[in-house]
C-alpha cells in the first residue's frame, strides 16, 4: 500500500499480529492498482469480474463514502491521477498502473453506478469508469485488521497504514491510545498528539506525495470538480471518526473544502479534526483541542480554535 504499517495487539495469542500482517498483504494483493492480477486491476481492465468478498465490502464502503461526503470523496479519479504522472508505485517503481485506452472521451459516471451481485460476487463497472482503492483502502484495511485481532482474543488493537489508523479496546497504556499527527512540512516530525478511546484517525495531505511531471510539481489529491490536482489552500487535514475508512473519506473531503470552509464541514458532520493551511496556520475543532490537551506534552504548541483570526495573505 506504498506505506509503512504498524499493528499492536493487547493480549490475545502471540501469533495474532503475524496473522494481521498476512491479512494486510492479502488485502494489498486484492486492492492494489499496481498489481495486474488484483481485483481492482482486473475490474479496471475488463469492466466486470468475480472478486473476493472483502473487495465487495470495499466497493460498498466506496459507495457509502461518496454519499456521505456528497461526492467530495470520489474513488473514480484514477485516470486523472495517472495523467498527472502517478502511474507507478512510489516504493516499487517497476509496478505500474495499466488502464484500458479510451476510444472516445469518457462518459461521466459515478461510483453509485457500479453494479454488485452479492450472490455471485460479481462486480460490473460502467463503461470507461476505473477504480482506485487509495486512501480508503488503507482506512478500511485498518478497520478489518483490528476487527480480526479482537476476534482472535486481543482485548485491544491498533492498526495503522500510512496516515490511516483504527483503534479499539484496551490500550497498552493507562493514558489511552495516544496518536501522533505528522507535520506536513517536515515529514517524520509531529505537530501534535491526540488521545482517543476508539475509532479511526486519518490524515489527508497535499504534501506527503509529490512529484515533478512535465515540469510541474504534482500531488496525489485530485479534485473531482476539476479532475485535476486540487488547488486547496490546506496542506493537511486530520479527522477523528468512528472508523478508519470514515475518517479517511471525510479527511479527503475536508481538505477539498479549503481553509474558509473546513471547520464548517467538520461541524456539519459532527467530527473532530485539525486543519493546517499551506502557510502553516492551524485550525482545530473544540473536540480535537480537548483530545490534544489530554495527550499533550509540555513542549507541544497549543492549537488555535476555529474562532481565532487567521492571518491572510495580503
């Protein structure tokens, strides 16, 4: 999934974490657009295929996410991403996305038009539509791994893939599940830590994956309204939600909302979150501020709430 992953199990059998690692590799084999025989690649190539039951779950989650975000989350933008220069895997450049060529301009269609037959596990895509599991695949994978760990006897579990994670149950420390939020301008460093009891945390950013294509710097966040790399004035948005996939979908949508609307978006959907603008200004919901203060260290900066005056470029 082109990301580092971490799995923590509290209690349960020792072999459970190794099974979780195997589960993550299995999900990548089904969902990666960089593997020619994955379920996603076969669907993109042939428009119809029988898939694994967990891929049926992925398709359902994609459709739910598009509805919940009113289309701001869109898993059908893979052609635009490839056109922008992101065809090959970042960590394994020999793995490349291969899409069928278009005989004519693509007809507008949406994830809602993907047809699923649960009885035969067959998925059929509308003409010219292609899918990318992307971030929501990572969020959902974290949810599925945590669920499996708890089923095998763990009393608490965490799974994190890149910027998406899920936690449930008893944490390894009495302080709770303490999650570090990465600095979009200094990858590897953290801006804050937050404490949560359970649920998902996801960060969507225009800074984490960037490259030069045809002389211009590009990033992996595509705006469904323009079919181009997003011009948002937010560098990153971190969202806390009931599940990993839900946090990922809303983080992507909130990033698109921009600095002036991001707090309104989070409030409308009843979410806690942190937004960092391209000029480094930070906005946090009240709930996120409280989570931050619960897990803060003495040398960590205080977040600015949504009511603070944000400096604007002249």
